[in-house]
C-alpha cells in the first residue's frame, strides 16, 4: 500500500477551470502538507494542516483552498486556474508538526498543466 | 531565516565513479534537522536520510554516505561506485523544531550517471 497517495497523477485543464487534487495518507500521521514544485524544480511549502487545522499558509493566492476532512486526508482545490499554476503538486505527511519527529514523507506528485 | 544552498546544478559521471553532492545550510537555530531526498525521473520524492543537528556522526548506508560538519555548515552526500539507477535530482533540505515546522529545500542537483 502506498503511504501517501494523491490523485490524479496527471491533469491537463484549460485556464479558468476549477480543479481538485486529493491526498490520503495511511501512516497514522497528524500533519499533512502541500508543496509546489515549479518548472525549475524548486520545492516550496504551500500549506500545512495538523489534526485538520490549518497551521501554515505560505502567501498562496486565495484561489487555492485546502480542505482536511480528517487527519488522513488533505485535498487541494484550485479555482480559476491560470497558466502560472502549472506545476507539480506534492502532498506529504509527518508524524506531527513540531519537527522533533518530523520526517516528511511525500506522495508521488500531481502534474498539473494549464493550457 | 533558513537557507539551503546546493551550488552544483548538474553533475555527470560515468558509472562506477564516486560522486559527492554538496549542501551548505544557514540557520540561526541551535537545533535543526537536515534531510536528503531523491527525485528519480519518474518524479516521486524519496526520503533518503534525516540528521539531527546534535548528531555529527557520519552515516553510511550501502553505497551512500553522508558527511555532516557543523563547523562548515555542510551536509554532503557521497555516492560510491555510482550506477545508472542513481540518476536523479537530489534535494538537500532543512527544518527546525517548532509548532509550524516545515522543510526549506535547496534548488536540487541533477545527477546523470552514464553507462
């Protein structure tokens, strides 16, 4: 079983559309994240949730709205997609948010292309 | 602020050569954690190692070894007898303990191992 799984893996959509990426972890972790990898492969955190509560929001446009229905799931909804949103989005999880036991495990990534 | 510098952008070696990937970090924290992740051509992010700032012992895992030196703020990664399957982008990352711990990544090093 994949520890952190996200769907879809590939998504091609037109500008202006709304799309969602789903993520689930079966590690029993309390904390989940969304990271974005741009075209130059630079990785940067977008959001972090701990036990369903938002704890990190890194100056991400309001068009991006994460939702955590329970601590095993963290979904990412993107409204009014723009060309610049094209990237790879990685979901990740860790045992907690404190960093002390904070090895972060990543999903396989979701390749979003906006045309 | 935390910063991770991976000055090498691309490295190309012939199979069986040894190769060292450099990582230099900046932090004002006395407690912090260092990581290496591998991103193979298939795209997923694979956790390789986590090192606590209090533990300066070098680590060896098969053909992989890591050299952590606080005096030079470096956490270098050496692959011995490289193989084609080692071809990937390698990321060094840094985090600190705290309520909102997150990973700060370097820009990554693309390693190509030629047969």
